[in-house]
C-alpha cells in the first residue's frame, strides 16, 4: 500500500501530484524546484537553487522518516548543463560518502522556468 507524503517544510505541489510517496521500503520524491517553502520565492542563481532543491528533498525525506544518507538515486534536471560544476560543488556538501547513483540532464524547460529540479529515491531507516 502506498503512503502519501506531504510536509509544510517543502513547497506545495504545483499540480496534481504528491511531494512524495512511500512504497514498500522506498521513498520517491517528486521533482523539487528551488522554491523556499516559507517565502514562496524561487531561487534563480544555480548554487542557491541547487541548495534549495536539495533542502526541499531533505524535508520530504525527513517527513517520511528517512534522511539524505539513505538516498540511492537522484535525478537532476538542469536548464543549462554548463552549470554542472557549480551544481556538483553544492551537491557534494549534501552527499559526502556512499554516493547515490545519479543522472543529470539538460532539459528544454522546467516548470515555472526554474534553473534546476531534483528528485530522489531513498530507503527507509
């Protein structure tokens, strides 16, 4: 049975989807735009945006009862792949060992014209 995850510590979904879902022993987050859940402001500078997207993922995982340490896969969607080094610089502050598998792709456009969107899959504690 699926369990839906919703937390006020991450931005509300902007469409008909959940922030996250638990299935068996796995947590799947929806793609997280770099929107601050308190101010509703979207970060546009890539380093700040990467941090905010990861903070949003972290909040959803914590609401589900797990942490970034249990992430097994991330998918990073970026507006400009030339930002890859800057993204990695911030990403490496969140994932320091036992790195999860990752895909990083440049896309034509993201919702709300965001510069980055990140989704993760994690195991429960």
